C-alpha cells in the first residue's frame, strides 16, 4: 500500500474521531449524555454477544454495519429518534456527510463504507435487518439504563422499531425483556439524582421510617447515614424523587480489608418509604448506585442482606471475605474486575453511630 493511500486512510480516521463528540438524547448510567460513538460501540458488542444466535449471517459484515451505520453523524450530528419525523431529509444529509467524510479514502475503501451504509439505510440484506433490530434494542436499553432528565419519554420505547424487532424469535424475546424494564420506568416515573443539602432532613426521616418495622434492624440506619455524611464518607448518596417527594435513598461508603485491596465499597443503607416498598424503587436505586460506583472506577462492592434479593444484581458470597458475626451467605460480594479481596471487612466507624 502506497503512502498516499495510507495518509488518506489516516485522515479519514482523524475526521471520524468527531463521532466521539456527537451527543445523543439518551444519558448514560452515570447521568451524562452518551455519544454516538459509544452507541456504535455497544451495538457492536451486542452483535458479538448474540453472534451464536445470528445463524446464517455474515458476522464480519454485521460488525461492519454496526460501525458504519451512524458514521455520517460525525458531520451534522444526531437527530433523536423521537424527532425523526421532523427531519424528512435526514437520510440525504447523512449520505452527503458520509461522502464528505470519506473523501480522502482510496476508491475501494470508500466504496465499501458507502455500500454498507446504503445497505443499512435501506435494510436490504439480512445482515442489515438484524443490525436495524439490534440498533433499536440498544437504544431502548440505554434509555432504560440511563439517568435521564425529568420528563423523559419512556413510552416512546414501547413502539420504537417494532417492525424490526419482531423479525426473529431472538429479537422478539429480547424486546419483551427490555419492554418490561420500560414499563417499570413508566410505572415509577422516578428521577434518581444526587442528594442535595436540602434533602438531608428528609433522607433521615425516610431512612428511619423504612427500617422502623424491620425485625433485624438496629434502627440506627438514619444515624449511620448522617454520620457517614459528616465524616465525608458518602461516596454515593442518591435519592429517588417522585413528584418532588423523596421516596427512596441509597448510600455507598468505603470499606477496609486486611489484604490491602483498595477501591472497595459497602452498599447500604438502602431505604424506601414503607408504602412504596415492593414496587421496584429499591431495584432502580440499586442498579443506578452500582453503575455510579463503577463510573468512579471502583473495584467492587459488598453488601449485607438477603442473598435472594441481592443475588439478582450479581452479588455472591465470597469464602475469602467475611464480616464477624454474620453467616457467610448473607455477606455478599460484587466484583467489577480484578482479584477479590480477602480477610475481615471493616466498615467506617460511622456504622457504630447511635444518635
């Protein structure tokens, strides 16, 4: 390959980098807007994860379609799915932008990218139809997973891309599972956000009420949260808000282990108003808090509680880690990667607070 061709391809890659800065309407699980490049990456990952179910398809072509399908947005940006009808010339604009973006490529490379984009745009091949379905599923998955602004239209998810996700049993089943998450969001109509100074008194009242009837509670959970805050040990403190009322709260704080493993944390207390328990609010808080913890580059988290409940979120007992006086199955661990710590866990002294 000659230098001119190499330089042309490098220039194309430099210009394509703009896709990293193109923002979409959906937000990540840490609360920031996602980029189109991030969407394309997870779409590619979805294709890889479900490759064993995409029988009869050219998997390399599938991955190429995932990478190319939104490439033209690097120039003029993304148009949210809910607004597509207001932009009838979107396809023409995106094609023109893609022609501009690929102008430095040699003829063969340019022709391949344009052919892939047109295939996806027109859903011509079986591979393109599959990627269309995965694209819709990834978008809805992100809508449900993200910390979106108040008023986000989750109902849109239930009809978006139905014509593509009903084409195979795999996509139909995935759609059913993801639609279930959407309906939970709609039923809750919750906003999860960081605690604010004006929330402190309400968080304390809520936490005390949440544990008042708990048989195995120390009834000091609200004191613990207050003490952690005063000690600067609230790594994550999120509230669930519905119609300006705080209906749930979750706290995460650092722990210490003898093996010296850093970046490990303890989840709890997690509290939901008594009359709102059993409605999925705790699960929503849990998922959001763990995602927030991962965004802080934590290595893992421990929790003390019902293994049947916390096991749903990936927590498992770890024989090498223990909490004195607690049965092994009730003290559980969730690793975000790397080696699991060993020894006896020590929580912050704030957990001894009684007033």
